[in-house]
C-alpha cells in the first residue's frame, strides 16, 4: 500500500504522504506547546481538525469503493479495533480536540483539561469495552455439485443430489476469529481454524485425509501455524472450511493491493501449499458498509500475477517446494493447467444475501457461492451458508484453544531460504498443557540456521539414492560387454 500513488495527491506515493502527515502533526504540536494559552494554539488545533475532516472526505470521494482513513495508528492494534470502532474513536478524538480549542473558555487549558477528563475516560471505556466484545454465530452450509456443461444437479444412483453438508460455529472479536466446522453425517470429519490478529492456526484430527505431507498419525490433533492473513492449507480441506472463512474470516481491510492495484490471494480451496493452480488470481472485493466483512467478491484469473519462470513459481514463499521429482512433475502440471486458463475467467463468485446488524456491526446471515470450471458455461458447484443463531459471549472467551490436547505442529513461521538451501517447516510436538511456541524459539532457530549452513540443497532430490541408481544402470549396461570380453579372451586362450 505504501508504494501506491495517493488518490488525493497523485504526484505523491502514500509513503511520502505519511511522512508529510507526520511533519504536520509535529508542527501543530510544537505550535500548541509554544503558544499554549493563546488564541494561536486554538487556531492551529481547529485548522488541524478541519484538515483531517477534509482529507477523510477527499479519500472517500477519490477511492473506488469509498475507502476512508480513520488514522488511529498503533491504537488500532493495541485496542484490537474493528474499522467501525476505529472510525468512532477517531471522530470522538476530533470532537475532544475541538472542545479543548474553543476560544473564550476561562483559563482554557486548566478548565478545559478538567472538563475533558470525563470525555477521555468515556472514550477509553467505549473503545476497550466495544473492542472486547465476542460474538458467536452458529449455522450450517451445503456444498452441492452440478454438471458444468448443462447446469443440472449431479446425482447418485438413488437420485440424491451429490454434496457435502456441515454445521459451523464462529467466534468474532475485533479482527480475530475462530471457525469450527463438522460434517452433518460424519462427526469425525471436522476442522477448526483461528486467526489471532497475527497468525492463522489450522486444526484437524491427526489422521488422514487431513494431514500434510510426511506426517504420521496420532491420537492428538494436527495444527499448522502460518504467519498469514489468509488460509494456506498444507493438506486437503475436506471440511470445506474456506466457505465460512469467506463469509466471516476474510477481512477486506487486511487485503492490501499490490503495485498494480491487484488483490492476489491464493485460492484456499486449491490447497495453496501444494498446488500452483491456487495462484495467479485477482480478488475483486466489495466490503460491507462497516468494512469488516465482504459483501461480494469475484475471483478472476489475471496473468499479470504469474511469475516469470517455473522455478520462480515453485519458490513462492507460501508454497511447499517439492521433495521429489514426482512431486515436482505434479506441481508443474498444476502450473501448466493454470497458465492455460484465459485471462478474466471467473473461478468463484460470492455474495452475502442477508445481514444481522448489532452493536454497529453487520454480520453475514446468509451467503451464496458459485464455482466454475474453465470452458464450461454453468457452475461446477454451489454453496449456501445460513446463520441460525447469534450470541454475545463473555470477554474472557478464548479465541485459541486446544492447549489441553496433544498437538502435532507444522510451524511455517520458521520457513526460510538462503541461496540453494531451504528450511521448509519446523515440526514439533506439544504435550497436554504445554504452552504454545513462539516464532523465535532459540532451539528451533538453531536448527534452521544449521540446515541453512549444512543441509542439502532443496533441488537435489535425494542425490545419493540417484547416484546408486545410476551406478546400477551403468553396471547392468556393462554386464553384456563384460561377458563378451570374457568370452573373447576365453576363446583366444583355447587357441
């Protein structure tokens, strides 16, 4: 976002505008300190307020989609504010500044300061109490299959429409969320995912078919941790958890456009860590009125998001580099399929049809999704999500859970590449009650550093085994010639 041009002052990029804004803030602060108690300080504050209001309006008018800048900075992170709460707090702060700057108050900075104290207290209480609210949503969704050539339902021999059916529950607090889904016919088919504001946790039974590559089954749960804002599944999403994520987990404010103004997100339904088909898609997002959820979106093929070479594609930071030639061939086939899809092809459409409004938030109540297969006219599948119950939970409700369980962990926060060596993932186990590991654990970082210095190259693909295979091949090819030479010498000896 910092590299993009500012829509109000197109001669500047956003990075330059932020520097200018800091300069204005410091100038107004210095004027207030230098001329405290005088009219000039009041005029500086009022001018600052008018400038801020004008810039918000200008941003709204010059940005498609009506983007505005609430500009609460680090306070947004500290108080875990939603865009709506950030806007309320920003305008309340401007009102407070205007109150302090009204000329004519007796001993302005003494009496106004005392009078402003209740306002400040009320503002902090409002921010902390609202941001701490935890909403819970319960509902269900269906994913039904269709014939993409004719648009007719895909049925089994009994004439029943083929599809998957799930219950779901969602916890929402600020920008954090937790999504739990369970198959309505098979309670063993379940998954959970959570976003704590920094990392995504993807949780499944530690059994097939959920597990990622090279993972043994256990009686605990399998957890993949990613420093990401969108799901990067390392195993198949058999529970279709991306459907409630699209409704409740995808925050448009966190999807920053690239330098070309595109919004690339790996397709969560294409197993982004294993399939290159998941990349090269632009998401056209229309946010809800409070900017927290997606009102509608289209996922569109855009070749500008393709990387130059196949090697570049395989080394995407979100992608698991292949561990064998067979895996590499599979992944390159996925890349070839994606490159064969024409520009502007729409893969998926999403639309929220109904909303539940409460406490300044609009939460999706009913949503519909259509997915298409390239070169076909009708949808390949349709999904319908319906929320049935909304609740307000205690502030102490935990977004992250599972601490009481045995956990097999794939921690992708430690992935790192240096020249021709790549540390793909930190794998470890956590016992029941054992605390979560952070992204800077000394023992894990030591393993990462050792691998980056002494580990095998990521493109060697078990070189020792291949050498033995080549030696065996040479030996087999040499055998007939050896027998021929022996026979020839034997024949000469007899003569």
